[in-house]
């Protein structure tokens, strides 16, 4: 949904790694440069898939310069190619250059809602098969965008994940994708794990208990976003409640279409999610069609990106059970009944 680049004069400061209170901070790596990328939010079109005899797999993943996850994928038996994993995108997407290289047949043009301010019309290509180890997606039409805007050969959307759960081990840099069923127990059952219930909207999971200054907001788990993005209703709430850590300043989001999306940026003082307080979270605000596609255009809403998710040792995203489990680092402590995730971006680390 929100694979995008953020550009602003303060970009290096905004990428300083957040720290969990109670954990021992390590050395802060130099801030990486922004990489243009984006991901679509197409109109709902669920794809059929046979889950019989699916074998769970464990596969290493890479964190690119913007801390998004990529895995190796076979397309029509060729490859492997590097695809980003995006729980905020409803459909799997392919780079136009790769589709041309593989000689894929063109299909219908699709109207897509992206992080941009207008609905995009994109060509699509017929993909006969897409495989990751023992996981396979049946033939489908993949929207196509320029690879330089995606930032990879393609991206894996929730059409490949909707019947499964995703277990991301940030410290071990590996990922498991397993078939799931209703009422399955969480895989992460540590005493420090936080279980967050969610609801489903067009395949995406929206956390049901998130608040800013006591006001409930909607939070979408989005592994395709390098940093978090809020809608204009959230920006209005932050300004009215004086919950911004710094003054708002202009920024630009790079959409999958190549569109430069005007935005403003600040840090949110505190967001509470099921007892976890995330402090000084850098967020961009834009009038994005992505929120409208999820029915969140008029309600304060946030796309929670990798800058927040990677605070935790592990994250489990279970689509059939509408559940997200966040595993706190071993060094973090719960002494006051709350956990704090304090970002150091305003201090440069």
C-alpha cells in the first residue's frame, strides 16, 4: 500500500533508529538515503488459491536501505527475483521491466488507489505462477509499475498471505510463512508478548485498540512502509491535541506511479497500542487515496511502518485470526505496567 520514499531537508535525522526503553542501545548506523518506491491498493479482487499440502517454510529476508523486507521469488518458473513483502498491499505487483523481460501477456488495465492523491490506472500482466519455496499463487493478473518506483522486482501482497500467518524475526533476520486456521494459538507465547486484536478491511489488518491522548485511532499494519503515514484527520487530531513533538514541516512522498505527493511531517509524542507506548514516532501526513480505499478517509488513521515494527524482536501477523503479536526485546522491562518505545530521531540517535 505505502511503499514510498520520504524526502525532506531533515531526512537523515528522521531515519535515526528508535530504541526500546530498558534495552541496551547499540551503535547507531548512518542514516540510509531514501529510495523511491510505492505499492498499490487495488479494488478488492480476491484470488482463488489451493492450500492443500502447503509446507511451512523458513526463509531469510533482507532489509533494504529503507528497512523493508524482501524475499526471493520464482515467476513463471524463472528467477529467483527479489520481491518486497507488503502487508499493506491487497495485490501482488510486478515490475514492468520484469514483465517485459519474461514476455508476460498483457491483461486489462486496473484502477488502483495508491499513496498518491488520485486514483491511478495501470497495466497488468498475466502471471501463470509465483512461488516462494513451497508456496504458490495460482494464475493472476499482476498490476505493473516501474521497478525504480517499486524499489524491487515486485512485491508480495495480502493475496498471497491472507490465509496464512507471517512470523518476522527481526533479530535473526528470517521469516516464516505458515498456513493458519481459525482459533489457532499464537506462535509467540512469551510472557513479554503483547497480543493485539484486529479487524479486516479489504484484506488488511486494522488494530482495534490504539489511542492518541485518549482518542481512538485506526492503525494498519504495513510492512511495505519504511516509515509511518497518517491521514489528514490524524494530522488535525495531532495539531488540536498538541501531540506533535516538533513543528510540522513540508515533505514529499514518492508514489508507485512516480507521483510526488505533497505531505507534512512531524513526530507524534505518544501512541498507545494495547499497553505499548511508542514515543516520538516520525510520521508523514498526506491526502492519500489509500485511506479512502480502506474506508478510513474521515477517521484518524495511521499506516504503521517498519520503523515501528522493527522495534520488536519478533512480530506475528495472523490474517485468519485477525491478530498481531508483538514480542518485546529481552532487555525491555515492564515495571510500571506500560512499555515504552522511545524514538531517538530528534536527537540524531
